[in-house]
C-alpha cells in the first residue's frame, strides 16, 4: 500500500505561506518544548545503560530542538528498542554464530538474529520519526527556542 508523503506540521505550512490556500487542521496540538532535556523516567531506575541511552538521545534531540514533552513516550520506546537490539547483538556475539542447531540437528537462524533484525527495523523507524537520519532531518521541523517570548514566533509556530 502506497501512503505518500508524511504530512508536515502546520508550522511548516505557515512558514511557506500556504500557497495552496487549503485550510490548516484546526485540531493540531501545540508542542511544548522543555528548557532542558528531560530526566530519565522512573521506569528506567536501576538500569544504568537505559538511563545513559536516554540522556544521550534526550540531549541530542533537545539540542536540535525536536523533543517536546509529548515526545517522551516515543523516546522511551526508542531507548527500550535500542536496549533490545544491543542485547540481541551481544547474545549473537557470545554464541559466535548466526545459526543454532534445531531439535532435529539442522542448522537454523539464531532467534537472536531475528530479534536483532526486527529491533534494527524498529530503530530505523523511530530514528526517522525523530529526524535522526540524514534524509529524515530534512523533513523534521525544529521547535523555536524562544517562541513563548516572541509573539511573531508564537503565531508562526502555534506555541505559547
């Protein structure tokens, strides 16, 4: 099924001047940007690697101005998927082979290979959503730093 292009945020349409004269969605929510990257959620307590991944991605996404408060659940999915991928890769490395013996003694692909592959696919989708790949960056709109203080930016970006 061909889906076409992903819709752009209304803020981007406003910046381009609405050449098609089509009305913008009235119900699109405003994104609220934090002043600092969000701390790791409590659900990651006790998992130092998960907290390190959270801090890394939260800092990077905050720095490029794409992380809002409503994105934190998606960031948590990104962290959990990254952990799953790392664990599967580590298990493959420990096993030393991409295959295992079935009950019948026939070599079959390791279940860790399937987990790693699926996690890679999910990571790529999440990276794309956050604009963390070269091509995705061209399609993601950054939140303004000072939109709350600037009345023009408030109108353009729908914040505040």
